[in-house]
C-alpha cells in the first residue's frame, strides 16, 4: 500500500517547512502559489515580483533567500512542493472555503492572521497596502486566479431552482390541447401502450413490417374511421379531428405518421375530395379499416415542384370506356411514392388527362398497382427507393406505367369528368382554377406537416430541456457544477424555441379553424397553410438540431430519440411542397393583395393605402419610439406586433416596386421575381411571423385564468423579441429601431431567458408527451427510460 | 382509339365557331380567355368587363349576344370550349410564340390583324386605345397572365452557361493541394480503388468489420507509418503530412476517418507526445502497422467537457511498482471511446494520478482492455454504445475499471513521472500548465476535425452544385425550365459556402504551418485551433444541410451520399471539444490578450491601445466611409478586413468592460462570464472570421498566376461580404455602416452570386474529389454513379 499521507522524508517537504516557518512570508503564500500554478509568468516577471515583495515588505536576508528559492526561474519548485503548498493554504486559511471572492492580497492578509503578531511586523492596513501593490505585478487575472485556490470538493445541491411562475403544467396543457382534447388524449394513451414500443436498429424490411403493424393497430382502434368525417350540409368535411390525431402522432415514430398521412390523408383524402359518391361508397370504408392500402402518386422524377407539368398521361379511349395510363419518358416515372415500395395495392395517380386528343391538364385517377398477392399488376413496374436519411419505416417506391388500362369510373371526377358520350366536362371552366382546386386537397396535408413537425420539435425540446436541467458541467471554483441550462447559450438555444412551439400551436389552431369554416378568403388561408408548412418544418429542423447539440454526445445516441426525430423530420422541409416554393407562394399571394389594393382603380382605396403608410412612418419612426428602451415598452404586444406589421408592409411595398421596375425595364415577370427572390422570401417570412404573433396575442387575450395568461405572456414576449432580434439588421437598416434599442432588445431576450429558465421544465411538461413516447433515458431524473421502451431498445441494438 | 382531333360534332365547337367568325370580337379573344382561365373574376367584374367591351368597341347586337354567351357568370363556357379557344389563339397569333412580353391588348391587336379589315372597323391606334382601356378592367395581373397564353412545348437548351472566369480547375486544385500534394493525390487514388467501395445499409456488425478492413488497407499501403513522423532535432514532430492524409480521408466514409483518427491521431499521438523512448520503441511500430489497435479513453459519462475533473483514479502502489486503475462511481465510466466497442486491445486512459496519497491531477496511462481473443481483461467491463445518428462504422464503447493493475512503465511519463523511489516528479511544476500541456495533444486532433469537416462539406457542396447545375424546375412561361442553380436562393445557399470552403482551406494551411513550426505564441495557435474546430465543424453541418435541402428529395436518398455526410458530420460539433466550450476558449484567450495589453502597467502600451481605438473610430466611422456604397470599395480587401478587425476589437473591449463591471459589482468571474456568454461567443466568432479572412487575403496575394488570383479574388469578396451581411445588425448598431451601405452589401452579395454562378461547377471541380468518392448518381451528367460504386449500393439496399 502506498502511504495515505506524505512521508516526512519527502525532499520537497523541507523546502515547504522553511516557507511556512517564516512569519513575514506567510501573507505572500497565495501569490507564490499563483505565480507557478498557471506557469504563465516569464523570467522577467518572476524577478520583478520577487523584487517587489522584498522591498515592499522589507524582508530579511534569510527570508529573501527562502523566497528566492521559491521564485527561481532557473529552478522551479517541484510539483509535489506546490501541491503541499496548496494543502497548507487550505488548512490554514478558512478564507479559501468561503464563498466570498477575495483578492490574493486579501487572502494573504488572512494567512498572516493565522500566526501571532511579531515585534516590528507591519500593521494590517500597512500590510494590505503593500500586498496590493505587489499583487499588481501579477496582473488583472489575479482575482480570477484566486478562485482556483479554493478547495476542490464539490457537492451537488439536491434542490432544483424554485419556479418563477405559478401556472400548473397540466392546466396549460389542457389549453394547448383544445379543441379535440379527448381525441388527443386517446391517441397519446394508445401510443403509450405496449403495442407501440419503439424498436430501433431493425433491418429495413422488419422495420417497415413493424410500422404496418402499428398502422393496423390504429385502424383497429377506430382511428381510421375518424379520418373519414361525414360530409356536412354544404358538402365540406371537418378535418380538424384528423389534424388533431395527426398532431398527436407526431410525438411517436414519424414513419408511422407518414404512412398514416399517406393512407388516410393523401390517398383517402384524394378520394374524399376529388371523388364522387361512387368512389366514396366503394373505397372509403376499406381505406378506413386498412383493408385497402393505397398510395398517392403525384411526384415524378422530373417534376418535384412543378406539378402542373407532370408528364404521365391518362388518355381516354371511348370505345372501351377506359383510360390508358402511361409513363412516356424516364423523367415521368413516379418517384418517392410512400407506400408504393411494398404494401399499396391502389394508387391515386396524377396524370395529364387527354380526351378527344385534347390535354385538359393534370387530373387524378385510381390505378391498381398490385394484386392481392402483392405482385405488380401487368404493365406496372415498381422499384423500392432504398435507404434514406430517415423515415426508413416508409416504403417509398418508384412506379412506371406501360399502357395500363383502367375503367372510366376510376377517374376522380368531382372537378373534371368524361361524360357518358365521351366528352370532357368540368364545373370549373378555367384550367388554372381547376388545377389549383384539385391541388387544394394538399392544403390539409400541409397543415398536417406543420402539426407533425411541431409535435416532433416539442418531443426533442422536452428531452433536451429536461436533460439540460439535470446535466451539470463546470461551475464557479470550489462550488458545485451548475446545470447546463444555467448557461446563457444553452438557454438561448432552447427557450426561444419553446416559446415558438407555443406560438405555432396557436397559429395552427387558428389556421385549422379557418380551413374548416366557411372562409371568406380561402386563397389567403391556402397561402398561409403553405407558408406555415415552410415555417413550421424549418422550425422543426432547427429545434431538433438545437436539441441534438444541446445534449452533446447523448443527443447523438439513437437510444435518446433525438437522432430519429432529427433525421426523420429533415425531409419535412421538402415534401408536401419544397419550402422555398411554399414561401414563394405565400409571398406571391401577399404581393398580389398589395397590388390589388393599389390597383383596384378605386381612388379612395389608393388614398387609404398611401395614407396608412404615411401615418405609420410618422408615428413609428418617431425618435421617441425608435429609441425607447424601456422594458415595459419592449414587452408590449402592441409594440411587437407593430414592428412585425411595419416590416411586412414595408417589405411588400419594396418588393412590389422592385419587381415592377424590372418588368418595366423589359424583364420577364418570372425573371423579375427570381432576381428579387431573397426579398420575396423575406416577405413570406415577415408575413407568417406577423400572422403567428397575432395568433399568439389573441390566444393570450382569450385566456382567462390569470396564472396561465401570465405564463403565455412571458412566452409571447420572448417569442416576439427573439424574432425581432433575429432580423435586427432589417429594423436597424430601416431606422425602425436605433442602436441603443437594438442593444436593449438583445438584453431583454437575455433577461427573459433568465426569468423563464426556472419554469423551463414546467413549460415542456405542459406539452403532455407521455414518458413512453419520449423514451430517451436522458429525459428522466433517474437516467432510466420507461421499462418497456428500454427493453425494446436493448433488443434492437447489436452488442458485441 | 380516341380521336386525335376533336370531332366536328362536339357541342362546344359551335359556340367557338360563332366567336371566331365575328371580326369585331377577334381582338377580344385573349381577354375572353384570360377572364376564365384563372377563374378569379367575380360576377360583378365579368359584367363590367362585358359592358366595357360593348361600349368601347361599339359592338353590334349580334356580337353582343355572342359575347354575352362567353362572359355569362351564370353559364360559364365549358372546359373544352376554353381549351379550343386557346388552340385557336395559338394557331392564329404567332405573337404568342415570340419571346416578347406583350400585353393582352397588344395580343388582341395581333389577333385582329389575322382577319382582313372590314368597312367601318376602327383603325389600329384607335383599337389599341380601346383595348387598353378594357384591359384595365382585368387589373395589373394581365401582363403576367398573358405569358400563360403561350404555347406549352418547352425544349431544354443543350448548352450550359458559358464560364465567366478563365481559371483551369486543375490548376486551382493544385494550389489548394499544397503542401503535400503528392500525398493527398496518393490517398485519393487509393480511396478511389475497388478496395474502398461504399456499401450502404449493412448491419452494424458488418459495417464495422468493413471499416476495419479499410483501415487495414490503409495501414498496408504504408499510410500508418506516415502518421508517425520522426522526431526533429528539437524533439517535435511535423504533423502536417498526417493532417494532409486526414483531410483527404474526409472525402470518404467518415467512420473510417474517425477510426483512423483514433488509431493514429489520438492513440498513436498520445504515445508520441506524452510517452517517452520506451513507449515509442515498444508501441509505435505496432500502432503504425495496425498490429496493435488502440483507443483513447478520456471522456467520462459525467465529464464530457470538464476533463480536469475526471473521476477515474490511477493510484500508485510503490510495493508492486504499479498503478491501480479504478472507476469509483457510475459517472466515472469511460464513455464514447471509439474503438473500445469491439476492436481495441490497449487504451490510453486518462485518470487522476495519486502518488503518496496526493492527487496530481489528470495523467494518461496505457491500460490493456482486451486479450488476444478479444475478451475483456480481468477487472475491465465494456459495453457497446449501440446505434448512433451517424458514424455507425465506429465501435464506440463504455469502459469500467475495477481495481485494474498496470506496471509503473505504463504511465505516459513525459510531463509527469513517478521516480524509481516512488516520488512524483514533473518538468512542469504548475498543475494548470501541466494539465494544458497534456491536453495540447488534442490540438492536432482539433486541426484534424477542422480538416475533415471541411472535406466532407466540400463533397456535399460538389454533389449539390453539380446537381443544381443540371436539375431544372419551372421557368419563364413558354420557355425551357431553368437549372435550379439559376435561382437566387439556391445560389445564396451554395455559392457563399463554396467561397467559405476556400477560405477555410487557406486558414487551415496557415494554422497547420504555425502549429508545426517554432511558434512564438503557442497559446494563440492552440486557441485558434480550438476556434477553427468550432467554426469549421459548424460550417460542415451547415454546408451539408444546405446541400441536403438544395437537392430536395434526392438529397434525402442514401444513394446520393449526402445523408451519410450530414449525419456523420453532425457530431463534429461535439467531439474533440464541444463547440461552445471551444469558442469560449478562443474568446478567453483573446480577452486575456486584451486585458494584458491594457494592464501591463506600461503607460506607453495603454496609450497606444487607446490611441489605436481612437484613430479607428475617427477614420472608419466617418460618414464618407460608412455611407460608401461604391462596388470597388465594397470589394476591397482592406475595407473588408478593417470591418472584421473593427468588429473584433470593439467586441473584445466591450465584453471586457462588461465582465469587469460585473466582477466589480461582486459577481464571481465564472458567473460574470456566463452572464455575458452570448457576447463572449460573438468575440470568438469575430476573432476566427477575421483570422480566416486574413489567411484568404494572404493566399490571394501570394498567388502569382493571374487567372487563379482573379478567381480567388472573386471568392474572397463573396466570403467577406457574406460574413459582413450575416452580422449586419452589429455593423448597423455600431454605426460602422449606414442603411444604404447595408443594402448595397446585400445587393453586392447577390450580384457576386450571379457573377460566380457560371463558374460554380468549375470551383467545386477544383476540389478534385474523385468520382468514386462522390459516388452520388445525381452528381453526374448522365445520372449514373461510377459503375463499381453503384453496384455496391445496389447490393446494400433491400429491394422488395
């Protein structure tokens, strides 16, 4: 056994004893230690330090000799001697154990007090002055360095920080759950049951089989039927329960979500919205029960976004009363079709409808692609897309059609039909409007992607926030390590995103309400749905990425769920409409409104628009406002909404001018738009952010319970100010804020982060995600996932 | 067969014939078509339009009747009639096929010209005026709408845009390859050989086995030996060839890169740098040949970043001349140890060294963890970490030690040793300096992560750029679809990142040179290496994400390489030092320099620092400069570097003031730093970006060949202005630029994107990444990957 205390014979100990025995050197010990501890002093500095110590304290020759041996650049003290010196400091100066931040001079004074005063030794004030002068030679770092002298033992405090706000997470959760709270809870409970345990690391084939098993369990529980709501008196259907189900599914495996969305949303939805009675009767019950698995074959290899120019043809042959579906070129192959890889037997196929030799544009038809045995139908070729970055539980496939014949009835003929005598007919004469009406079936899909992306982001944020609240790393010297959520950067990575998750929940509720009601401005709703899809999916990518990084290496482990969320959600930026295309769509609608306002030929409108702009300019860019750094003002919803509205209106007017100038100069309108594309996209973002903030403010106002309203109020402040901060260059460039106000907003984001930090866990708990769905061991105080989930994980992972 | 032309009996045709037969209605046909095509007109508007047409053109009663039948809100024309109307327009008006952008009025005029003039019909000027007045009723959208009248057929032009710049990609590539061009080429050739074909979708175990096979192939080709350079006269080793190899490996599978880095960089490096002759002789040849596979066991579960407080102990027992390695708590288990999962037999273990009962801080020892049969050694427990987000070819493991004994010689004893008589000794007395010296072995690792992240980003950018140059989507009406790289947003996503890849290449070369030479300021170099690690890894994440999104769904397919790059590279932000911690390190060093300058007690230095700040303020925030929007000025390297230096210095001074104020007010320095953490991180970014730009400018100046210098010059402009643009809020807030200049910089980034776009492919080709390494089919003009790579892919992917 090695000695547990140093042997008295250790050579370094004699040198130390000399030092400790000298009364005049005692107050210098902390500085002597620090002179070597960092190893940062140059020879010149060491000698200067020695010189100052000697003269300031009037050291005797023998003391000088001892000091020289400890501050000799040519012959540094040994590591053991230094270690013992630190021990001696700890033993003799209780000062080191206090929480006070003392300078080296002050610590030296305390050391001096540990020995009885000697004849002729300087008085305390005199000594303090001398020590301070000596300390200057060590430079400004000394105060920080002194902290390193503290004893090492740390203990973790058991208490979490006490909460700032007094809301109950459950009550806040109920508010987020409305409407369809019961349905949401039912779906969450179902997903938390044993039948839905995660099983990571399966081979593709097995994973896909598992996902279909889950899908069947949903259908068996009657969820499929809820996705086929009855027609209302006006012929529409209320899709809000479907969207609530979809949102709840977003907390679980996203491959299941996508399969569910394809079966009930896209495939089932295409039959509901574009089909007529015959189709509804024939197919919908079998869709709901999953007896019939379908897919939605819109995208082609060559036309990802440009759906209007799909190349697949559906040519009507009157003699046989049938359509001939054909893939005329390689680029016309159907691509990315979820469900087509393995399971789907029937496809909704989008194709150019050709009747009597005339192309009537893209229509949808039901085309059988597999027989009961799962074999491709004659003329149909199918290829699996193979391994993807994520969503590997979805069997995406490519499809080629070689003159495949389907009966006339297979045309989904609500908006375009072939009459019994073989002529094309449609209730919508204009090809453009017809095209966009049929694409309108995608709107629910876009709301669905927004909802699911939001739920996935909430899961990732919950895991990361709970972990950051527990995980400790570094801390003040001598004190316990602090939770990483106490770090400003960690707060900035997570808290504004939690606030955004709340904001998007309210925006989604409002947009769903508009979508499901008699809407005075359907085009605006559709544009906002496209915009929200881009905004929410982009948010989901960013939030899950932030969660990944916030959890460090733990966030990279599949077991902790975040990698699955992050990789699955990545394609949300692409499918159901690539985000840039979606943002262009919302911007075009907004610019169109503006142009319409300006150009409706009505002098009064024109005057009103211009007057509004002028008023705004006068009141909002008034120096009293642009320089107002008062917290009350910054927190004010009116200020925040004005700022976002001002930005939106200014960007719209600006881009309209720029585009018009280019067109006037002879540019094609397409080129003119593209030449301003970054500006166009800025319009879209500004439009959506203003809309989302409006929804948040409305939700806040509608909340009666005071503790909940206070909670929402704080989140809304952080959300709004974070948005303004992230586009501060715009506000400064356009003199909407002055420099001092910009700094004040940044500071306010920081202080809101600090204020909200103690409630961070309560805010994510209000998302009400069942433990079994979170599953990540790091999301739990004991580092253990719910039992069944963990067993499943262990099963899925190869061990050596 | 259906008729290829409409049957003459079609009911809609009669109505059309009436319309076409009326001479006065001819000029109205484009407007009549447009009135229905979009389906946007309300009843009121339709009636108003009809009214205007009637009065302006003085239509006869019969014409009015025909017109009324075509503009009847209660009875819209059939879709077939509209379709035929469009056909008629196409047949009769060649105008529609021209590239000119004509108004509906102008198109109407052309239609009118297709019929012989009639008695009493209005003259052309009169007609034009009337038509224009009618057109107003359709609103501003008509000019854009008119484009939709054009015939549909599109043809793709075969010609790519001709290049703007005249550099040869190969020559530019040589410049990027220096130094060690031959080595880089050798490694790339080796990786492009059949032995290194990708094989995606393998089960974990097989994938890991494949990676070890690759690692062995590298060792067999003598690459391992090159990683153990001879000691130079001064005892140091030139690691630049190792880093060149590592950088080249970054284009291939990153699991191999990490395994390589662990074996030769961390494990081999720890022996080289912390071991002494005995260790070098005993181990290095077997490390180089891969006869001995090792791992680097630093990280513990509880201490990811806070390495100084690792809990594992190595207690010296003099009687047996051995160390006892022990894991005292669960949080002390070694975690994330690459190679430990399956293959490593020897580990460099970091542990608190306890000698004679005294803790001398963290030291490294060699500890056998497996026997020759691959079984854990007695007292060693190992667990596989399981599935990760990426890098699944790396066998990461956890290790627990239960009183494991190793001989005294196993301490890597260059910086801390136990003497023959059992006392601790070290050439570095101060524990801080000793700790950081030992951690200095991580510096090469951080340079390596920067290099590899950069290479991975280059691969992703190459694939995305080549694809974006080929892939077409949308376009002006009637014209061919345009390559997606012609879109402003696509350019903005890719081109500044290509420029940054060049910038980082030069910064890395310079930092590697400093690291390998006698360095007057080693601390600064180490801080910059930490900072560059954070900056380059963050860049790699962003660039591979941008590439993923730029390729749409194709970027989500594993076959196209980007998902592998994106998911593998994600953890680069975490390992070898979490990015926030790295940035704090570089910021602290920079703030320390500043404090030192200000506080060295020398009045002259102080005066110099203040004077420098004053001069800067006077000359740079002069309105002539802050408002200068001249392109020549914006492009100027001096302006760009001044801007980044000004920002850096101002941020440093500002944060130093803020931290000092907090400390003066009684805050602990740790808390004070944390309270300003966002500001501290901003200092770090500013510091690194200034350094990178300096390196880029130096490289540009050193380039003699004019065409290459011009190319670099354009890239440097885009890089620098993009950086300034992305932090524009700072420059505006601090009045370094005025609003107009901010707008000019944004415009200049846009115009540089346009200017560089035709050379984008040449710029990525200059990265010289072999086709076999890119492998992605979308990166090749024929959509086909190199044969062998594709075969491999097909083999790895499950097909139905």
